[in-house]
C-alpha cells in the first residue's frame, strides 16, 4: 500500500466524523457520531516527472490529470 499522501498535490488523510443516519428529525440530534479518517485514494506509480522516471505516490485525481497532460505533450509511457 502506498503512503497516505499524494506527492504531486499534497492531498493527505484528514479526520472527520461518521454519523449514523435515520430518517426522523429527533434522531438527527441524538445520532451517534464517531471520529474516523478520510484517506485519499493513493497509488504507487512509476511516472515521468521532472525529465526522468520516478516512483511516486499519486492520488487518482492526479493520475487522470497527468495522463491527459502526457497525451497532449507526447511524452512516452
């Protein structure tokens, strides 16, 4: 598994709350809330960065953006 941070956009794990939902107004105020991490979808990929091939931890959003940039510039895969 890759690290929990993207090397390109610095996206990282953030903490938030998970709330169990039921469909009534009174329940929403009393709903159990627990803390949980929200981790980015990070993959370890071999990419052509800064003029050379490197292994990088890259989130899927950056992978899509990078692949579109590569197609336009004509850099080999």
